[in-house]
C-alpha cells in the first residue's frame, strides 16, 4: 500500500479533526482561518485518499460515519501526542513551558492551590494546567504530564514520588456532637457513617483497629467527591472519616468537630506520579522539585 495513503498531510488531518469536533465546516474554517469551501475540499481530499466516507448529512446536519467516529477518536489522540511532543521540544529549548496536571479535586483545592502562587513566583515561565481526576487512567492519550493520586504508590509505567501519608479522623457537625455525644470510639456505632465511594472500606478498617463490632456500623450514603462528604458532615447528615489535613480549616473554624483525638493511619499516601518519558522535561522537573519541597515543609 502506498505510504502516502496512510500518512495524509497535516492540513487534511487538521481540517477533518476540527470539522469532526465542531460538527461544522464553517466553524472549522473560522478556527483554522480558512474558508468553509477550503475545509470542505480538504475533507473531501482526505476521504478520497482513504477511500472511505468520513461524514454524512441528515438534512442540514453534519454527522460522522462509523468510520469517521473511529478515525476522529484515534486521530485526536495522535494530534495530542504531536502537540505534547512539540511542547516538550520547546520546553527543552527555553526551560519554560506548560504541564498538564491531573489531581484529586479536594486535595487540589485544600492543599495545592493555596501554595501554587509560590511556584509561579519561582518559575514565572511555567504554566500548570489542572484537571480534576479521581482514580487511575492512562495519562498518555489524555495529554497529562503528571498526576497527584492516593494509594500505595504502585502505578506501572509511572515514577512515584511520596508526598504525604494519610491519617484520617472522625468529624461531625457541632450540633450532632451536642445531641449525640461521642466520648469513646464505640459511641460512633450509633451514628450514620458517611462514605467515600473510592475508599468504602475505611470505616470498616477503623472499626477493626479499635476492636469494635463491624455489625454495629450504620453505613451511610456514599460520595464521589471528598468535598461533598465534608459538606455533608458539616450539614449534620452523619459522621465523616476524613484525612486530617483536608479538614484542618473546618476544625479550626468550628464548622466541624473531631470527637476522638487519635488519627488513624490508613496505610495509603498521596503521591506525585510522572510518566518516565516526561520526568526530565524542564516544566515537569521544576514542578516535581517544588512540590516535594512543599510536602517536606
């Protein structure tokens, strides 16, 4: 097969990608500073080269064919990798640039963002684009350069840099604490226990560590986001078992109270994960060094 058929020109690919993303030749033309007619001709040229229709029309609507949907999905990942490679090359030349960071939403809001202005003071030429992510995913097709996650530090293919060990404490609203006092761990057995969907076993482990009967637990609603669970606890819905550093402000202000003083080590920790191929990029290395220094403080 002719190699040219498998490697269309970048102008054809960009015209198709923009049209498929925007579902409009006119809008794609505006984005690429071309006329609607030029975009249409480039898409037709790509279809002729591939020998397959990528778009179809229903009335005035522009739609992708089945082949077009597959091509768009694969092409979007390829273009993202090309853009990432270009940024990496630019970063090596200038020491500046940008990095895309995927991070836990509540960790970002409570711990990272209050400190991030210091990073910009030290590295004014680097931009950190933050994406909220929970759970594991493939950073490469997502265009992500680094990830802040929680777990055991084992993420195949990624370098793990330890940030913080996780210690959780029970928290509740002052009103709940007054109405149903907790003087010892066993008193929590009568409370509704709020759960984090991604860490649903933490209460069970807390009960086991305190020698309490798990059958006495009252499992409450589950929340995807830690910030929602914090708000639920502050609203008096139930008792949360949360990382101590994430509720420091609420405990200091009295929005939440901590009925038992001893923190419980979950065995998990917060890590910065970096794909090995990106570890030496100047923006990534600068952020990694700064973040590890912040964690030590």
